[in-house]
C-alpha cells in the first residue's frame, strides 16, 4: 500500500490518501492508526503530492555503506554515527533544493528512509517492524565544504530544503534487498543496493530508539551508497528505490 500526503484544491490543509494507480483515495485524519477512508477518490493529476510526512525529527545514519565510508576517506565506525536534520529541511516531490550562499559544494545522497508509526523507546530488532509504518525515498542533501570545515555536521545538513522525501510511503516492502540509485540530469551517479547496508533498517530503528524516543511520523535515513557528488543551479536530481519509486527535485540558487 502506498500512502501519500497531498494538497487538494478547495481544501485549506493537506490530507493523506492511499494511492492506487493514477488515483488517490483520501483518508480521514492521519495514517498512524486505523486507516479510515473518506469516501473520496481523486485523480493524482488533480492534486499536488507533498512530502509524505512532516516529522518531529529526521534521524540520519552516517557511513552505513562501506563503499561510501571509503570514498569519504574513512571506515565504517564501530558504533553507528547519527545526526539530526530539522523538520524545516523537508520538502516533497518537485520542490526545489535551494543552494545556500554559505556553500559552494552541495552534494546529493540518496537514502532509504524509514517512517515510524508509533511512539516507541527501546525497541528490539525483532520487534522493529511493529513500529515501522513504511519506507520512502530520501535525498540527504549536504553542504560538503561546511561539513569539512565545521568539524561536525549540523550546519552542513540543516539548510532549508536539504531533505527531499517522497513521493509516498510504501507500507508493504522488504527493505533488505532493494536497488537504490540517483541520477543528475539523467546521468547515473549512485547505483547500489540496500543489501550492502552495514546495519539494516531494523537494526537502526532499535539502536536509535535506545537513544531517543521516536514519535509517529519521525523519519530515519539509513545511509547512502558511494558516488556522492555536487549539485549546481539548473540540475534535476532524481533518487530512485526499487519498490517505492522516484523522487525528483530541481536545484536552484537562493
């Protein structure tokens, strides 16, 4: 099942719905409990697809593919390295990634994103699936020059528009063996598989929940494969994950 969050003409607030082909059946309320159909179906062409969630926090895992850790001049850490992107980084399908004036080297990073369904703490790996609503595509946009100069990652990862998510949440998906790729202007830049994750999505839900309470709608980015590189004004960057779909965003100067 694919759950999207959309803007509908004549409604003053976003709504969730279940995508079926080229239509969407709207839901009453949010998707973090029982799904209640609103009895209204619309053509996808008549709505705007938004970021599928507005999380309280986006928790990201660094260096979780060995090939990416190597290309960044390091090794996979003995314990997971995590950082947080603020909710104001989140944008959706078709929204513009805005290059900030403070950076001259902004990079793309395609990632499998986990969407949390229930408030949870200290979840075991065996029960992690019980608190996962589903999965979506993410682009962990990063000001690489600031990441290097600051000596820590907060500013580099936190500019507005630096976390495209979408186009929807896929609830029926095995995340352990999915092709994951990214292209810029139709040229493939990243090409990997989630089977190469050092620590799986379920492992990271368990580990992160041992550190902090996760809330419904929170998002975990699981890491990026090798091939990261720069974005410039005028680029179209498209992140794709097997079984979910593609997330495309234009790149513009502020």
